């Protein structure tokens, strides 16, 4: 007598549950889409950096936006925020100073220390770069319903926790 064709083949390893396979495939799709999203974000950083100055690199743009975020900051705070090394931040801060985008000024709370501030020119150019990015993002997101946007926001928040 032969075995029923409805039973899984017995190869020594248990057959994967259909739900587990579906989850694994869904996780792979999410990983793929996150990779595509991160690549697009890197392209956006490159475009934003070029908007600010043709010689500025994407990490330099991130350093600049960390400085331009409103409050004066130190190189150490930028290193912590961007999770990058001191040498890279120092090199980009130096370039930003040479381009007239950042100044080192005495810390108002501790005159012995210095903090980095964005110049008016930097604020203008960062605002331009952000407005272009925000317009592209809004154009894409406006294609979705409010319910889809709310759900997307909830899922992103849950994923980030």
C-alpha cells in the first residue's frame, strides 16, 4: 500500500507550518522594501546636500541639520546623535565652517567651551532642501487615504518601538 499524497513527505525534518512560511515570506518582503526605502532616503540626503552646496556630502548634510535644528550644539552631541565617529564629524564640521555654513562660538552657559551654530546662509539652504523633500513626500502621501496614512503612521510607530 502506498502513502497518501495528502500527507507531507517524511524526510526526518518536520514540515514548516504554512503560517510560518507566510510570515517568513512577509518578513522578507518587508526587509526588501525597507532596503529600497533606505536607498531612497540616501538619495534624498545626497540631493539635499547638493542643494545646500555642491561639495557637501550626505553625512555633511546630516551634521549640518543636526546643528541647524535650533539649539547650539557640540561636536560630541552630533557624534552621539548620528552614531558616527569623531574623525568624520570633525572633517565635516571643518568643511561646513569653510563653506560659511557653521560657526564655532563661545557657549553661553560655559564661556570656556565652544558650540556650533548654523549661519543664516545655512538656515536658508537647509530650509530650501527641506521644502523640496517635504514637497516630494507630500506628493506621494497625498495619493493615500487619511485612513491609510493613519494606519501607516501607527505601524511605523509600532515598528520603531
